[in-house]
C-alpha cells in the first residue's frame, strides 16, 4: 500500500513539473507572438509612411517644375517680389531634405 501511495505521489509531482514546463513554453510562445505581431505592424506602418513621404516629395518636385516652367514662359513674373521665388524654393528644398532625414533616421533603422 505504501508503495502504491508513493507511486501516486511521484506521478502527481511529475505532472506538476510537466505543467510548469508547459506553462513556461506557452509564455515564451506568447511573448514571441507578441514580438512578431509588433514587428509586422511596424513594417506596415513604415511602408505606409514611406509611400506618404514619397508622394509628398513628388508633389514638391512637380511644384518646382511648374513654377520653373511658368516663370520661363513668362506667365509668372517675380520682378517686384524677387525674394518670393528663392524663399519658396529654399523652403521646399529644406522640407525635402528633412523628409529624407526622417526616412533614413527613423523609418529604416538597423534592427537591434
């Protein structure tokens, strides 16, 4: 009888150790799933922002082309406002450089 009782106690203890190992494995799997989902969302967001910035830069470039063509065809005349055209071009150029910096610095960081 004592032997059967000891066998039963040993089986219960083994079962508890197996449950603890299984629980630890489940926690590790859950952590891994959370990490993968976070990375997936980050890459989706990075892709969305990248396309938004590319679109914004394209609009700036088209704007510069249109201004250049209109000034070249003498449709626009900035003789009375000589400061306006250089300031618009400088502002847009700095915004393009700033967005390029954002792309390189924040959206495409090397993984850690």
